[in-house]
C-alpha cells in the first residue's frame, strides 16, 4: 500500500463520523415527527402526574405557587400524612373492598358468562339482553330502595353492601367474558367431554386456562373501579370514619384551619402507587385481554 493511499484512508476515516452523526440526527428528527401526536398526548397525560409528584415534596408555603420546582425537597411530607390522618386504616379498607369485590365478581361472573356463551337453551338471548340492560341502568335510580334493604340487615355504615352484591355477578364483566368465550372453538369442549369431563371440569381445566387474558382484563377493571370508587363508600360508609376508603379519605383530607396541598398531594401519590404498580406488572395480559374481547 502506498503512502498516498494510506493518507486517503485516514482522511476518509476522520470524515466518516460527521455523516454518521448527521444520519442519526435525521433519524431522530424523523422519529419525533412521526410520533409527534403520541409524544404530545404523553406529555398531556404525564403533566398532571408530574405536578402532583413535585407538589408532594414541596413545603406548604410553596405548594400551588408559581414556583413549580421544589426549593427544598420535603420527603418528610409522606411521614406527616400518617400522623395527621388514619391513612393505614383507609388503605386497609380499600384493599379489602377491592380484593374481595374482585374475587367475588370472578366467582360469580365466570359461570354466568360460560353458560351464556357455551350452552344452548331457550331464552338464552333474552337472558343476555337482560344482562346488557342492567348496564344501562344508573345506580342512582335504585340507590334508595337498595339502601333500605341493607339498612334492614344493619349493614349500612360498612363496606359489605358494596362487596356482597358482587357474589351475584357484574353485568359488564359478564359481557366481556361472554364475548371472549364465544371465540373459543367448541371442539375443545367436545374433546373434553369425550374424555369424560363434566361441565365444571371442562370449565376449570379447559376453558379457564384459555381465557386468562379476558379474566385478567375484567379483574383489573373491577379492581381499579373499586379502588377509585367514591360514590359507593360515601353512600354506605360515609358516616363511619373507621370504614372509609382512600377515595373518601383523600376528599376529606384537610388540616384544622386550611388545606395543606403538599400533604394532600403526598397522600394522593401513595394512593396512586399501588394501582400503577399493579398495572405495570399486568399491562401485557391486560392489553391482550382487552384486545381479544373486542373493547376499543
């Protein structure tokens, strides 16, 4: 190799990083332009969460002022809220309400959805129509008679009037599960019956493993609804502080003389954290279940 060729190669190697950086820059700009709407929507949705998180570590004097970045990071706010309010009691009540209601809903809704999807009987369409009709009935319409029923059983002031009805099924969950179960080929059920399985064993051993995405979707829908429910706990447990949930507690979280928004935001962060963690770990199966059940 001659000396001139070596010089040319060295110059080419020295000049190559610049075009490579230019290509990477153009690729980055192209990616930003292609996903501009998604980026704008992400900022729009993440903005309030960032504002809540920053306010949670501000001082009381700085909260809700024009200074959006904390001057001093007051991590002690998260400890102060446990001293100013029975937050552990509210968290325990919320977990009990959400978990029990979700479990009871699954135990009662899955058999109903299975019967509507797999059995052929007279009045099946009418029964499914009645299930859908109950979804259109606002809960406020039957609030007074239902409240009087639970008052006769002396269960008002507790969360049981919200948990026990889940043993009778949930119309929205039945609808979603039924929509998924009708897509499972009947050949699987027929093969299980040939092997000697009854309906219950077919449901447990064959259908449920194939319906895990739909079950996860309805379970998360129910869990999130109960975790954020305000109307139900306010109606039945609003008079008993020991049975309050996080939604009620956060709505009434006040200091003696004025609102301390930094502590309120700190309590809000703690209330959101479990839901975010649950969705983070169950995101894949949740999205798959929603997609397969046909919900847009």
